[in-house]
C-alpha cells in the first residue's frame, strides 16, 4: 500500500501510549506515520519524564533515525561520548555501531521530541551494554542474548 495523501498531525491530538520498565526507562509515545498508512517512515512524538530514557543505548543494523528536540533538555550518549541537547537540535543516527545512541532527560522538565525512522523489513537492534539483540519484523518480535531469550530491559539498569 502506498501513501495516497499528505499526513498532517498535531501531537496533542494523537493517542498516547506509555511504556518502559518503571525504573530508568519510561516514556509516552504518540505514533502518527507508519507502514500501516503506506509510508516508508515510522514517525512518533515522544515525551520523556525527568530522569528517564525511553530506550537503552543501541544501534540499528540497517535503519537510519532522525531525532528533533521540540522542547526540554537532555543528554545524548553516542560512541563519541555524552553531550547536552536541547530544543532546536536535530540528531541523525546512521546504521551500525557508529550510530549507537541513547537519549535521557537530565532536566527537571519534560523532554519532547520527534523521532523519524526509515522502515526496513526486519529491524535488528544491538544493545552493547547488555549484549542483547532485538529482532523486530512482522513475523518475529523478540530480544535475544548470548545466553538465550531476554526481556527488553534485562541488564539495562546499570548506570552507564
């Protein structure tokens, strides 16, 4: 299916979905573009509460990711180290180990951003801190570890 018309969305009008592990990882996501609408992109608005991240430090084997900070401040961890990001910053993460990233809200206000990903048939994510590998596709949605099947946030609460 191909996208047949322009998609327009306001974050406040979208349905929110909360997720995380209740510890270091907690977020609200408002998806608005996906392959289900016929796009080659997945796009969502995210909000991170103070002190929280949504995803562990990771990289994708094939898909590229764009993050645009709408409001708030946070810390972006990459292979080059950590740096502060704030409203107006755009971040592009290439596939592979050089594109590893983790965004954490290190302020006392919500961090809001837009996340846009290129859609690939099978999205494989590597989580260097835990040794987990996520495989996400229409047929398989699982987290593996060298020791076997793992939970998404297993081994990810260590401070890095």
